[in-house]
């Protein structure tokens, strides 16, 4: 029996970019649902939610200064839903 095995995973990614020439700090949070077909190796992003904020370099809030960039990190389905709700506000 030839079964197609498709695995879903949930990821969180945070990008922090300092744009000196524009005097801003950009923070992007990306939550995504990823599907991987083990048979074909095909990876597909099924849903994605991104949230971005910009801050003037001379006025970055302390809680933002403490943030670090995060490579795509697997999270649980419950964390995925919680983060999606948080960033939709």
C-alpha cells in the first residue's frame, strides 16, 4: 500500500532589521502553517500571518530593544492559534 504522508508543522519567525539610512528599526513577526509531503519532498506554506512594526532608532521602547531575531522555530498548534490571535489585534 502506497501512502502519501503529509506532515503539518507550525512555525514562528521574527525578523529584526535596522535601517540606519531611514532611521528606523523594523520588527516582523511571522506565524505560518507548513505542509511537507514526505513522498515528494514538496513543502507548502498553507497559511501565514505577519505583523510588522517600525520604530525610530532614537526612540525604541525598552521591550523592543530586548527582542532578538528568531529563525523559523517549530511551535505547537495551540501556540500557533494563540500567536495568530495576538497579532491580529
